[in-house]
């Protein structure tokens, strides 16, 4: 039988690491105290459904994916890390980052010629 509490603890930590976030960053983005995130990851506290929902929203993980205990968490790609970083940014910030990215890629492309 699956120990659900243990799986929640493990998966919160694995998905946080996959997203390239520290406990502090995850807590800030989920509007939680860092000690609560730490206690969840250590198995000291169990999150409510609402708290877990906040964490999963920041981590871009659905409840369905999170509670599929048969599937292991895969390493995060660079695109997924970027999406996680952009998740809490304003439209203006995202447009600025997009513009900078285009400039960098243009510069890289010209260097290949």
C-alpha cells in the first residue's frame, strides 16, 4: 500500500527541485512561510488541499500528475525551468524578457555566419 503522506513529502521536494526553486522561492511564490514548506518536505506537517493547490500551481503540476504515484518525477528541461520563472511575472516583464531573448538569438545566429 502507498504511504500517501510520504509520497506527498517526496513529490513536493522533487517537483520543487525540478523547477529549480529553493524552499524560500517556492514559499514566496505560493504565499506561504518558508518553515511550512520545509516542514512539508521533512514530513513534519501535512499540507491542506488548499495549500497543496497553491504549491502545485507554482510548480505547474496538476493534481492528477502529482497523485500518480506510479510515475517518477522526470528532470526538468530548460524550457520548463524558464516557464516556472515566468509564472509569477507581469506581462510587461515577460515582454521584456521575450525581447531580450530575441536579441540574444539574433546575435547568436549572426555569429554562426
